[in-house]
C-alpha cells in the first residue's frame, strides 16, 4: 500500500469519525477542530491550537529521548550505525 492510498483511507476514516461526532454531541459544543475561513478569530484560534500541539509534541519527544531527540533528527550521521565501515 503506497502513501497516497494510506492518506486516502485516513481521510475517509476521519470523515466517518467527524460525522459520528457531529451526530452525537449530546448538547455539547465542538471546541476542536474549528472550521477555517468562517471568522478571522476562529482562524487565529486554530493557529494557536496547532502551535500548541506542535510544541507539546516537540517537548514530549524531547522528554522521552532524554533531550537527544533533536540531535538524532538533525544529524543522522552521528548515529553509531552510520559511522560503521
């Protein structure tokens, strides 16, 4: 299965999930994700959510790798397997 097929399947599953969630809110308001293009305030809030998610992922990856995650990602040649003859 190639990358395009996987992405297509993921999008279909997300549509099914979103449709289910919209139908089963039970009187609650959906807070995330916010539809883009409705209002400038919503777009700014969505930008803020995406920024926070990216930073939290970065912090989490750093914490599980003991701070060495960025070095491994930025410099793959520094791994012992890359230095073997």
